[in-house]
C-alpha cells in the first residue's frame, strides 16, 4: 500500500468570498527563494532605491500589469518586485459592475494569481514560483495606507537587511 501524501492546509480565510469587491495585499515568492527578478540598487539612506529588473523580472512585471486586461474589474493598485518575491495591492470588483455570470463571472483572487503565475513561468520557460501565496484582506483605510507604505519602503528595507547581499 502506498503512503498518502499529507493533505495541504489552505491558507485562505474560510468562508470568505475571494471574488468579492475588496482590496487584497498579496505576496508571491520565487521557487526556493531564488533571486530571479533582479537586484536592488541605490543606497538605503539616499533614495531612490529600486529593483533593477532582470529579464525574468521584466516578464513578471509585464504580466502583472496585464492582469487588468485579462480580468476586467481588477486593478493592480500598487506593487513592488523584489529579487525573490513581489508584493501587490490588488483590487477585485474595482469597476463597480456586477459580474455577468457564466464565463464572465467575477474573477477570484486564487484564479487570478494562478493564471498570473502560470503566464510568467510559461514565458520564462521554467517554474518561477513557489506554491501558494500570502494574502491579507485589507479591512480599512488605515490598513491600506500602512500596506502602501510597506510596499514603498520594501526596497530600502532589503538593503538594510543583513541577510541579503
């Protein structure tokens, strides 16, 4: 008898409709935390600090910006691509229109991210991403503003982190 693999626990919020109009803070990491997307340039004490994107990083950015085209009613409000991960604020249902149903039903966050990750890996020619992703449902304006600031500050924090080259 073959041993069964342990069932993977979902990290999504139970009973929450991930197709509902909301803002989501999402983090996607590269497979094995590989530095695939480029490198951070600048000095932490003298902005601008930013990511100089590699070819894979450019693919990730191009496909990220295409999410709105492939999934009407979604908006990538803010993002930062780091050497081995990306953060974004994604709005679902930002156009205020109700989904038409059928094949035009409202996109869900897991479906959007799955499609995005597949498109990047397909174009890059190898598996770019680790399995799953982190999500946080943004609950109010203060939460939104703190996350926006976190995304803005992420490249400078990377330089200050002693664990990164």
